[in-house]
């Protein structure tokens, strides 16, 4: 086998897939970077023919004969259209190099500029890409030559996409096999792959460029590479009870008493990013116009440190939960919008958000930002933030069972309620910190629930679950509520 791994050192990639970047109309960048682009980078790394220095060039002839590889790369990266910019244009070709540098200064009143359209920058959640060929491992000389060329590749696409490239014969370089672009005649994506004869085309292109310079255009030569159809990775499957699509970690903890402000800022930021990327956000994200009693609205969750002897109830993370029944496209777009949020700014709040991708080790700190802390499973759950009552009724077994039904959970077999927290770190809030000014005030309580079977989280109950109220932590062995 042959595997070539590419690490995006800036965690971004910028390449022009169709030559349309200079028009300013390109909205989607090239992703994943095509095998043809990788082949061209290997050619440029040590040249061909008499220009070879570290190799003899025979490995390139072997390389261009390979069949289309399987490409392991993030399936839903963020595509960001870059703003156009103006750069200084040289008009006086006869000037010395030193004088040209002087005339490029911003204070030079007679300078002239030209418009540059940078195109689209692609930001994947995983900065590693692996190209995998299921072929017999080449002989030692070819394999070593490919490794030498890989070590000399500095970037792919534009020069602001620096990379580290490695050649391997071990499948262990593929960390995640779920996101695979697979060659398939019925696939919906077309990706360019090197084909026999491309090396000769590149050589002719180089020879003409040496003679005629910049007047040589790429369009004057036959198309390099062949477009192969690929089947993109399957979009994430939704579970019956919904799923958290984004886990985020705060750079500095916030008091749990600010839950209402923090979740509102997170919601506004997600909606803003969604509108910027895709247009009008769907109803499932903002909830306007929704009249049902079920659990079909997104939940914006603040993740506090609670349930441990020294917990202080400070918020260390955020999460976005999406309900079942929405399309895979909306599911992935909501995930992308959430991960595009980098800062929350509001009254007395200035915090940055970092991606906290799964899987999370149980040794990761802070514990409150890890998914396993909120996913359980467990038979016993207790609120970290108080649950807002859905009606002005006593929170007994029947009433809380009704809340659980609306939240997509089974009925509990035993419940307890308290006006004050039941575990260390659970947040005790005042009415003004729970109820909104434009809504009727409702009572709220901390709740303990026990189910007949293990329940997977996140468990969120009550009428304020879309704002993070009623978020529960699982009670593990040795941890019991205080009442």
C-alpha cells in the first residue's frame, strides 16, 4: 500500500478549483485538495529531467500511473470567501530593484494598484488529509525518492497554505476512516487525478515558460489531470433523540449565574454565522413560529462544573444540541455555523471559544467541557441548572413525567424536587436570573430523577431547555444528591 499524509500547518487551504477565483464569484473552494495538485507539488519539489537534484525522476513516471486514491479528509469544512484587496503594480520596468522597493511604500503618492481576488479559504475541523492507494508497495528506490520529494513540498495551492507531507506504507496514518472520499462512477463529486502523460505536459509548459516568461498561459496547454467521480463521505446520521453537533470550550470560565446571558449570546452568534454562510436560518435554530409542545427546537447549552465535591458551578463550555427529524444538510450546516463562532461578547462578557472535538479523554481538563461528562449513560440524573416549570403545578412524578415526555425522554420512576441545589456546584439562581422580562414568570426547581433503565444524555428538562435551563448531570457510583 501507499499512503501520503498532508498536514495543513495553518489548518486552512486555499486553492482555485476552476480558475474562477479572479472573477470574485467563487463561493466554494477546492476540497479536498485534488491528487493532481499533490502530483504537481511532487513534480515541483525536485524538478524533472536534468533539473532533478535529490532524485532521478523515475518515481514521477510511476506515480502518474496510479489509479485514483481514496481520500480521507473532513467532509464538511468551512468555506470562507476572502475579501478582494489592492496591491502595488509596477509600471516602470526599467527601475532598479532598490528603486522599485522605494516606490512600493504606502507614502509614495503616485503609486498605482491592481485588484487581486484571493478566492476562498477552506477551514476543515481536522487539518490532516490522507491519500491512500491500495497497491503493491513500490520498490525501495521509488519509495525513498517519493519521501525525499515529500520532504521538499512547502505548500499546496496558494503559498499561504503551508503543509507537511509524509509518505508511508502503513495504514496507521489514517486516524479517522469515517470521512472518506471514495472513487465511484455514481458519485456526486468530481476530483482531478493525475493520468499518464501529465508529466510530459508539465515539462512542455516549463520549457515554454523559460523561453517566453509570463506570457505563457496555463490555458495554452491540454487539461492536466482527469476528473474522476468520487462518493463523498456520508453525512452524520441522526439518532432518534437528537444529538449534540458541537462541543466548545471557553478560554476563561464564567459564573454559572450568567447562564441566561451566555446562552443567549451563543444563540445569536450561531444564527449570525448561519445567516452569513447559508442565508436565513431554519426555524429549528431560532424557534420563532414554533407552536408545538415537543422537543423539535435546538438547545443552546452552557456546561458548568458541577457534581464534584469542590465544584463551583462556573461555566467552562458550550454545546449545541439538534433534534431529530431535520435533514442531514441542515444538521451539518448547523454544526459548521456553531464551530464558526469564535467569541462571545456581551455585558461584562469577553470570552473566546475553542473547538473541543470528540473523542475526549477523561483526563482532559476542564472536565465540564468534555462530552462524556454529559452523555452518561446513567439511571439517575440531577439538575446542574434549575428546571423551569412548564405549568404552575407541583413538580411531582406525573408533572415531571410530562416534562420528560416533552423533552423526548421516558417517564422516570422516582423524582424529588428542591428549591435549592442538590449536588455541589449546581447553580442557585434568583428569579430575575431565570425569567425573561418579556415572558410571564414561572416557578423553577432543582430536580432529581431516577429511570428504570440507563438513559443517555444530554438530559435537559423543563420549559427553558432551549436556553440551557434544566441541564442534568449523571449520578455515577459514589456520587449522591444531598437531599
